[in-house]
């Protein structure tokens, strides 16, 4: 399938028509391939032509890929490196699940959007949640079944048939920046949450200090990211959908030393050496504070 692209015309979040060009693209997006949008791609610094909203500061691909086209690419994504890092990934999800424990002490049902190979779902299930989730990659859904015995849904989230008002928590960790339909995605999360249910959303902050300092080398600048939210655009996105923000924090990532080394050309020698399995066991916490971690509630009708 070849790429088809659409023009935004207005801010995709707040609909403000005053948008400007923010940065010129740095890769040939007409030839976009699945390996460029997988989670562990190392195409850092590669960006779409980006526009910025004069009102809410939202930064977005303009033109952007048609939803069916980008969905078909995600359907083909295979990412074995992601799953080799299962231990580190689990560590990333623990603080989120700790917070959800506090916000939803009764647990109940949790839906993970962009569930990848099911690591968050598996971790949540061990803590007493009933879990469900969706991912477009058939490879990832197969891995989730084989590794964790999870039955995830394969496909897009926005149009999935999911029972309404039936979840106590919805998690969107590094999902919203990948979809060309963020408004529909958050609307869908609202729909499937039960009254009183919580949405946890994690996404990069392009106006963060780390992003400004790293400039073009900021690790979140990559072809898979179609949008970069600002504090204001996230608030608009969530409140428009009906959510009330409860907590907003800075997110810290944990990776193994092996994974970080594999991201940098000059360190690759170590990852191919006998030190490899040793490096995999060393967790490094990156407190860059360059992602938002937001908890929002679907209030019960008063
Ligand atoms: Zn806007």
C-alpha cells in the first residue's frame, strides 16, 4: 500500500484555524515503512513536516498519513527487540499500576490501548485486574498469546467494538502520539470507561527542557510520532472528551543498559559481546521528565 496523505487545515485538537509551520520534515515519508514506526526504531531525529497551533501549542504532522494507510503499516510491524526488554518494560509500568491501585482500589477491568506484546496487561493481571487490550500488529497480538496467554484484540482502537461503560481503567502509554485520530481515541476511552473510571495517558512533552536541550536529537522525534502534545493541547483533548484531570506528573523511563547501548552506534560492540546478557540485567532509570503522565476521571453523573 502506498502512502496517502491529508492536510490538517486546523489544529487537530482545538480546531483553531491559525496554524503555522513548525519544522520542516527530515525523511521521505512518502516511502514510510513498518520498520520505521516500530517501538524500538532508532530513526531518532526523523520528523514529518510539523505544524504548530497558535492557540494550544499542539505540534502535529501536516500533511499526515491517512488513518487506513498508517493502520496497515502498524498491522505489519514486528519488533522482537521490544519483547527482549520485557523486564525493563514491566518496571516502567509498575509506577502506573501503583497509581491506579490508589485511584481504583477495587480494581475491576482494565483496557490497554496499544498493548503491544501484552506486558502491561500481564503485569496488571498479576495485580488482580481483569484485562483486555488492543494492538494493530498481528505479530504483537500473537506474542501476547504465546508468552502470556493473553487474548488481545487485533486492529485499531477508535473503531473497535468494545462494550461501553465497562472498564474501571484505560491505559494509553505512548499511544496518543501515534494515532492520526487522537480526538476519536480519547472519546472512545471515555465511552468504554464506567462512571468513576480512570484514564492514564503517557505521551512525550515536546516543550520540555530535555526536548529543547536535545534539539533535533531528542529521542522522541521519530517517524512513528504524528503529534506532540503540549500541556494545553492535552488538557483540551481530555476536557473536550468529558474527562476531568486528577493528576499530572512527569514520567521517568527505565531501560536496561543493553537496550540503551543498542540505541547508540558506538556502543553496539558491547551489545554483541559476551557482556550482552549481563547488560540486559542492569536497569537504568532515565529521569528526563520529558513525558506527561496524566490521570483523568470520567465523573459519575451528579
Ligand atoms: Zn490547538
